[in-house]
């Protein structure tokens, strides 16, 4: 559930599908899949409501591709960049420039990941990452780079992507090092494609290897190839300078006359459409060839018409080519949907859409009457894919935090459901609760840790956790257990001493908790003095009985506890008989009054129980 992308448009008569992501958040079940790192259960809202399948399970499993070790390294690096751009945006006046620089920071991670996967004999994964890089660069050229001229960028893009994607499956393509005069026709076709793609240096190298520079015409063509004008920012830093240089270069090409394959090369350099269409193997090569040799000054605003002209020459686009075409056509949402199908990696789409949203290309709402947010959807999809991972779950918090109430619900679910395996993790979780103002989640974590400590009979730790959660009833319950064990001479002194007795803070939060902790502290003091008296320190008896009177006067606890304290007082007095008086007549009357009250309260008579 929740695996499909949001709906961007409906055909006539088509019903709108239910928003599956509405089931995210509080209904996520993590415990069953914790540690897998790539799967999680989602509650399905749209099953079992008065339908025939009512008895079926209410939970579906959502699985993502398993992350490789190299991908984990990339995710940590990208998380740092994702977090860094948000810091840099405060007070930044050039947001487009910042977004472009951030986009450039993401790319080295893709290159490193692709190379490491290639070395690890994971060719398919490496090719997929290369596809990610090609799509990312194309989005960067058309949407994230503030510069207007697009010709040189498209030529560089084609040089980077052509060997990996367009040529890898082409039986007629020859690498530069394999081109020679022995395999003439194939070599010449590959050289034509290199020239169309703007890879003039490789084309010149191949021509020299084939001996074309032996003739005067060949040397002239090679010289012209080496001087193809581009907007390099140095000698040609403005469009006017580029056009002047391009016009002079075009005159030289027109004046050159050759025959055979060199004539075809000159036709390409003249921008002859028929020759370009004949040698170009796909619409993107044709587009780059027309940009370089026909309209090098074109801007991003004007390129759409040229893209349409080039793509109309071809049919039967595969999914990858359809995605590239949609990017160039300006249909950004359609391109992202196709990208999601091609690249089954939530981390890629989430970071790409995030940059596009920061640049202002992603609408806040998909439809006017919808609350669906595509950026939130992508971030939640990615963060959900790593929220059960034992080492990456902390990264998901930063992405959920950017998704408003939906994201906050996921953070709450993650914090409240994640198994806590160490004190260090508990500190991290509580810190996250404070950062995101999740008061209820903080209490839930403290209650969970308190219950865990109570099961293991770490009573002092349990009291501390319940105090932090504000569970006054559980504080009273654990304190009563400790009191009874103290009075029964069980060794729980270390537990009591580990309780944080910050009375002023606790009193402000809850008087009931404050009373329980005060009672625990006083009974602990009484038991320590009782132990001294048993050792023969009769001088401590008076102070012990005074503390007992103080406890009894507060009427805290229950009648059984009061009876136990009275019984211990009687034993202390018995040990002191015949020595220095312990009680004044006034204190003796108080003690008898407490005895009478306790017997009345517990409906006992003095003869029914020996201690009484």
C-alpha cells in the first residue's frame, strides 16, 4: 500500500483512485519488519469496510530494493547536502544559484557509486546509476542551471551519456580505439555520430588514425572540426561574439569542397538536416547536432520547438527515451512519473524533486481541490524506505520533518514504534522528541522504558522514567513496591538511591508524584536508621521514630504500610527499653493515635494481629 505515485490527471470518465498515502503515519507497523531496512507494513484504509473481503488482513507489505553498502555511503553524503542547503537558504539572496551549486554537489556521489558498482561486478546496478546521472544532468540543464544558453551543455551531456546508454546496444557503433581504414564504413558512421554529438576531439583522433590527414582536404576538414565555435565564457563570452565567430566559421565550411565521406562531414558541419537525420541514431543526437551546427545561440525558452521537430522524426520511444523527451518538452510532472518507473530508487527521486521544488518547478498542489503534495509524497516514500534500517533510520527524520503534519505523524510513529536497544538510543530518541515538540511521543518512550526497567526489576530506573513521562500513577505504584521491599529488609537501597529526587521540579509538574517520592525518601531514611539501631546504635532510635511519626502524619500510602511502620517502631522501642527515653509523652500519644486510626481505617482490632 502506498507504492503508487500520486495521480496527475484523469481521462474522461475515469474514477479518481483513493489517496493511498493517507494511510501513512500512525497506522505504520514497524516492529515486525525492524532491522530488514527495506520493507515495512502499511495499514490499508480501503479494505474491509462492509465489503465481502472484510475478514482479510488489514496490513500490506511494502518492499523497496535492498540497499548496497555503496548506496548507504551515498545516502549519508546526500543527507548532509540536503541538510546543508536548508541552512544556506537563510538569508540567501540568490536561491537559483544556490540550488544549482547544490545540484552539482549531488553528482559526484552518483559517479562514485557507479564506478564502485562496476568494480564489484554489478553491471546492471551500475547501468541504473548511470541512467540516474544522465536524467539528473538533463533536469539540471533545463530547470536548475540559471544560465540561458543550452548548446554547449547539451553537447557535454550527450558526450557523457552516449557511450553508456545510446551506443552500448548499437551493433554498428565502434569505440574510437577500434576505428581504422580496414573497417571503413562502420568507422565512418561512428565518426559521423561523434561529430554530431560534438565529440570533435575524439572524431579528429579517429580521422588521424584512419590516415585522413595525409591529404590537404583531410587536414582542412580536421582543422575546421577543431574550431567549432561554442560559448566558452572566455574568447566567446557573449551571444553576439558567438554568432560572429560562428558566421565566419560557417563561411569557411561553405568554401571547402571535398568528396566522399569528407563531403558528408562537411554537410553535417553546414547543418544540413537530411545528412543529420541520416546519421543520427536517435532524436537526442539529432537535437545536439542541430544545436551545434545550426542554432548555437538558442536559449532554453526557444528550444522547445526544436525538440518537437527532432522528436517527430522518430517513433517507438522506450521508457527511458520518453522520460528524456518529457524533460526537454517541459512536461516536468510526466517526466518525473516516468523517472519513477525507470529508476526504482526512492532516494534518487526524493532529492531530485526537492531541488526542483526549491527552484519553483514543482506545484504545491497537484490539483486545485487536492491536498496532495508531490514533494511530500517523494520525501515520505524515501524516508519510509529507510525508517526500518538499523543504521539509516536517523536520516529519515530530516526528510519527514520537511513534510508538515504527515511527516510529523511519521516521526511520531517511528519514535514510538522503534525498538530501543541501548541507553544511547533512548537519549537520541528523546532528543528528537524535544527537537520536533513531540510531547506525547516523549511520554510514550519514557513509559516504554519504564515498563522495560520494571520487568527487569530495576525499580529506581523505572521510577526515573515514569517521572520523566509524567505517569504519576505508575510512579506511586513503583514507589509502594520499593517501600514494601525496604520495610521487608530486601536489598533495594541501591534502587532507591538511583532515583532522582529533584523535588522542586517534580512538585511543579505533579503533587501526587512529589508526595510519592517524598514518602520513598523518608521511608528510606527510616530504614537506614532502623539498620543502625539493630547494630546497637541506640542513639539513632529517637530520630528513626520521629521520621516514622512524620510519615504517619502525612497519611500517604495504605493501611498495610502504616501497620508495617508502626510494627517497626514497636520493635525499635522494645530494643530501647530500660535505656534513655526515646519518646516524649506527647509523641507517645501521637503514636497511639496513629495506631488507633490505622486499626479503624483497616477495620482491625488490636487482638486480631500480633503486630497490631
